[in-house]
């Protein structure tokens, strides 16, 4: 694809549509949590427009329900959303040197797990208009789902609401399966990540760590080990020794 902002923006719109649909379903349950916390539809929708983070908003609404202080909420948001700092650092390395500070800040505003996963897998340097296109459809999907959840969520049966939240997991699979089929190393790292994540949630001491902090620790450990064991050239080429590493997996 040529280095055309309009073309990349249109591609971002297309690739962001399934993300938006998944966000709408998950945000529907978020709207119910917001209503239970005492927020109006306007307040909950504005929150989702400014903060596109499922775990962070769920945690925030839970703390509001519990009457937590502003300091406690700020500390929780820092821990739960700290993984986005790592994602932003990774994306900054994929952006071209000519990318303006304004574009970098706009991308940083909406670095989510799904948008990061799709953006980081784009070939070559990342054109900022590609994530802009995904953001243009995903943010309204997230905010409108939250709004509708506040207005109508409690009317639906609990089984229906629970079923809607499964959509995001299917979207995660759509992000990780294609690269895993192309590389045994990526497939092996995904399997290791799942196994370690399960162990961290079950082991007595590690299970006490917050989910956000567990994600940060696992990301640093696994990504660091992968960078040392299976390095890739900056231009995206695969070192000769990677073929042997893939056979080893």
C-alpha cells in the first residue's frame, strides 16, 4: 500500500469495525456497572469517550461504588493502566522519524490492547492514519455501548448480558491467530504467555498481585526473554538463526 494517509485511514476504518463491535458488546456491561455506581448516561458516556480502557473503567466504577477517595482511584488507575506505557513505547519504535509530536500524542491517547495488537502487526513503519482510522470507529462503539448499557442494561436478562461480554475474547483470537500460524516462535510465546498467566493467577503469592501489575510483569519478562533469544532485524527481516529456533520449538 502506498504511503497515503487517506488509504491507511480507510484501511483503519475497515480493520477497526470488528474492534468497534466487540467494544460495543463489552461496554454494554460496563454501562451497567456505571449505573450501579450512580453515574448518569451522560457521565458514563463522557467517561468512555475520554478513557477507552475496560479494566480501568470497571475498576474506577467499582471504587466509586465503594466510596473510595480520589487518591485511591488515581493509584488504582495508574496500576491497572500501566501496561499501556509499555505498548506506547513499542509503538513509538514502529513510527517513522517524520511522525509529528501531535500524531504521536493522538495515538497515545487511545492505545488499547486491540488497537495495539493490530497496529504493531502492520508491515513496515506504522502510518499514524492507520490507528486513527481504527480509533474513529472504536471510540464511538465503546462510548455508545456504555451509554446503552446505562439506559437499557438492567432490563435484559443476566444471561444475555453475560453472553455479550464474550465477543471481546473472540476478537483477541482474531488478533493472535494469524501471526501465530506464520511463526512457530510467536505461537510458542503465546502458549508460554497463557501458561504463565494461568500460574500467576493461581499461585498463592502471585495471585495477590493485581491483574494490571501481573500483565506488566509478564509482558516485561516474556518480551525481554524473546528479544534476547529470538532477535529480529530492525527492518523486519528474520535473522538466520531464527529458522533454527523455530525448529527447536
